[in-house]
């Protein structure tokens, strides 16, 4: 006790990172220097209690051995007494449990990831289960809104409200697709795109929703090649999530800037000569605190009450699925910048030549089939405005019977996918056997991430995803964009 020194065995010296050939003893404070401050105070208190004869020593603590990673030690000790029972010192043992603690930490991490995977699997099952019915509901709402908009002139308050409802319906469908994209991260719809064109419309949509006191700027630097092979819908989802996050950060006043530009590869592992495109979403908000930065892309992590904590996770998953990187640059009180880095391609965006306008002696005539009566009713009404004579059916059997009688008068068929009597794919095959050149469009409430077999894709001429407007239907049937008749 009086010497204030401690002796260690050869193994003890190794555990605390000292030379085993060092002197057999060291000052107590020299040993304590490797213990973190809070644990050091606790250890000193335990030593005092042990020397007073009122306690023993047991502490589990990190220990700075001077190596790259700290060790984990369990220190046990008790009072050493002489023959008269007087306390003359301390005797104890130091256990190196570094490997054990590392294994425990790794096991805990695996358990967390496993539970997280279960959450995501459940999320995907729920989203996939309600996707079809939810999009059918949105299709009915969209049809009713479109009909009401017919009697509301542009520029009136009623028309503005209806246009806002249309945007809300589309965002509802997008939200569900984001959940599915996050749980599945499928890239079935990847094509060569120009990100400047894809994102210009998205930014404009957000600009109409942002507060008037918030500046939303968009810049596209067309220097070099910025074409991407990407799923345009998922890319929009990723940037939309970052935009919403930026708008939430600035609140009622501030600036959000979206910039598209060429960029160098994110690291040395990228193939030499490969060029990349950078999409920055920068805001003038308060920035991201250091304590949040390691968890910012974790699913369900949120700092806002009532939010799901999926926005940044979805964006991160989509970017990773495209072979890219999502990076954060932030300073306290100086805003944040999320950067999407995606590899470019030498291919150019496809330009589909439009066929010359056909000279028609009669309006376009089609059969429209869906097992939801309200969808049929609203779509038939809306198609009429586009100069299309649509005959509606809710039964595949009834439609096939009419098809046999009127096949020579038809210019196309639009069919739902999931119906009680038969699937839309089976129906399309029957139609194609009878009339191979007749366009057949499949309109479904399932997500664009649905895995279609080659045989299913070959059975139809186009696949559209609800909610869908009459313009898309006519364009899919004719190969030309259309406008409503005035």
C-alpha cells in the first residue's frame, strides 16, 4: 500500500501492451492511465473500498494499450492480509476479454441486422399485399377527378383544387412504389436516360409545393457525357426523398439547390476511364449533427415525429442498386448536401420515331376491360374526350363474346391483369391467337417492380401501371402522344 506500486506477471504486461521484459513493477497511476476517465474514477473508488475492508474490485472496462484498437479488460481484486489480518495490499487478476467482447458485438450486430431484415421483409409483404387494391382505388379516384375537371375551366379555383387532387393521387401511388422499391430494389425498368430531363420535371413539381419563402433552384451542367443506365422512376423516387428531406430541413425559409454535373469516380476502386454523374441536393438548413451521421441512412431512423424514417434509406438503397454511392457533406449551421454518384454510359437515350399520322375514316374503337365498374365507367367517359370510342366490360367472358362478333371493327384492347374469370395475360393470348396484329395493352394495379416472365411480356404490346390516365392508354395503343379534343 505504502509503495503505491503494482507488480504484474509476464502475461499481465502483455495484456496492457507493455514489454514483458520491463521492470516487474510499475506505479499504480501508470496502470490507471490506460483506463477511460469515468471507469478510472469508479476503479479508484473500488480500490478505496477494498483497502477499507468494505468491498472488492470487479470492473469491466476498455483499456488503452497503445495499439490501434483498445482492449477490453475485466479487473478483479480483493484485499491482501497478513497473519494478523491487517490489510497490507491488493491482489487480483486482469482478464483480457477483447476477443469475447468483439464476438459479442458482432453477434449483437447480426441480431440487429436480422431483426431489421425481418422488418423490411414484413414491410415488403404488407406493401405488396395492398399495392394492387390501393392502386385500383387510386385509379377510381383519378377517373372521378378527371371527369369533374371536364366541367371546371382552367384557372378557376375548382380546377386548381382538382389539379392538386390529381397530384396527391400520383404521390400516393409513388409512396407505395417507394416502399416496394426499398424492399425489393429491382432494376427491371433500367434504360438509358438523360438525368437532366428526368429531374427537371420533378424539381418543377416540388417548386409548386414549396413555400413561397423557399427558393428551389435547379442547375444542369451539360459538360461531357451525363447519360445514365437507370430506372427513371426509381431515380425520381431517390431524388424526391432527398428533396423532401431538404425542404423539411429549411422549414419556411431557405434555399434548396439541385445540381446535375459530371464527376470523377468516387474512389480508386472504380474502373479507369469510367466517368460518373453527380446529382447534388443541397440545403441551407441547420445541417446534420455528428451524432446522427452514422445512422442517417438506417431504415426507420427519424428525428421527426410522425415520420417513418424511410426516405433516406430508400434513396440509399436505390442508389446502391444502381451501382452508385450516396454521400453526405454537412457542417453544423451551414446546411447539408447529399450527393448521388452514378456511373455514366456511352450510349445515348433512345429516341423513338413517331409513326406518321394515320388517315382514319372513323374514331379509334377499343374494348376496355376491368373488374372494377367505376374504373370502366370513368375511363370510357374520359377516352371519349380523346376521340376514342371505348366499349367497357367488367367480365372477360362477356368481352370475349363481343370480341368474336366485332373483331373487325376494333383498333385495340385494354385489359386488367387480375380478374376472377381469367387473368389479363390469358385473355391477351386468346385475342392474339384470333387477331395477332391487334394491339393489346395490360393495365395493372401491381407495382412496376413486378417480375414479368418473357412469355408474359410477349403476350401483350404494352404494360401500364395504375393509376393511369387516358392519354397514356391512347399513346400505348397508337404509339403517338395525344391531346384531348376541344
